[in-house]
C-alpha cells in the first residue's frame, strides 16, 4: 500500500522517475547533507522540546526559538489521514497521506492554529507544504476554522516568511487539488519507468540506474 507525503508529491513534481524509486520501489535513499555538521531541525527540536542548549551555529535562532518555546508550541507533530480523509495514527498501515510539522500551536477557544516549518535553505517561499499540513491538521481537529502557516528561514535572520492563511471552509478545493495529483500518480504502472525530468536536481539524486545520474 502506497502512502503519500509532501516529500513524495514534491519529488514527483520535480522528477516522477525519482519519486518512483525513492517512494515506491524504495531501492534508493536520499541522503541529506547536514550543513556544517549541524542538523538544524534536530537541534531546534531538542531545544523546543526540553530546553537543550542550541549549538553556537544556531545561536542567532535562539531568541525566536525561545519565543516559540515560551508560547507553548508543540514540536514535530505528526498528522495522517486514511483514504476517507479521516484522521488516523501516523504509523497505521492504512495511512493515505501523512506529514510532520516542526512547530504547532492550537488555540481551541478561538478555533485558530499555527503551523511553522523550519527551513534551512535560501528563501524560496511556497505555501504548498503548509497547506497540506493545514488540511491534515484540520482533519484531526475539525473545530479549527483557520490555520496560519509560516516558513521560518533559519539562515536568513532568522526570518518569519510570508504568513499563509488557510480557512477550513476552503478545504474542499484544496483537498481536490492534492487528490488530483495523487490520482495521476495512481494511474501509472509502478513496474515501468516513469517520466525522467532532467534538471539541476539530478546532481543530488541517488537513483544510480538513471542515465542522468551524476553521482548525487
Ligand atoms: S537523475 Fe535526474 S532524471 Fe534521473 S531520476 Fe534522478 S532526478 Fe530524475
């Protein structure tokens, strides 16, 4: 049974053949290089979860991380839905779509929630990952009416990116958009090669059997 995630769908948009190998065949694995030997996400998670000191390389993020911490956020929150878009345990075998989010805050009294995602690279704003997170979160907490999603750019300040507002009343067309992408994938035969999309990303791709492989 195939389950989907933002990473899968994003990879499929960049190169379907890479997505087939990485997420369906699972015969190659992406290795994530950690800048300067520091795993930003892991360090920030430990800091927010239990106050572990941040390494000097992340000292510039401390004031923002502390303000998140003082406001009582949850960290690394996992959401998942089944094929009926009903909430389900993240590790359940019937998971259809799943996602983990770095910083989450929920105010039940005002039916509002916040989703934040640490981003290490250069600023390249996109609401996609946060939008899928808002859909998964509101499936879990149907009383939420509004989710504010923000990318937090670690190496540019840190800086809060564009705030995106996702209203639950607009969930229908938003789900339809993601489900259409998944339906397109499900029409393909996973036993035969999918479209190869050569790009600069080939340099980081681990799919050695592809003619465009460049040692990534
Ligand atoms: S090397 Fe490039 S074309 Fe080949 S699978 Fe990877 S990303 Fe796609």
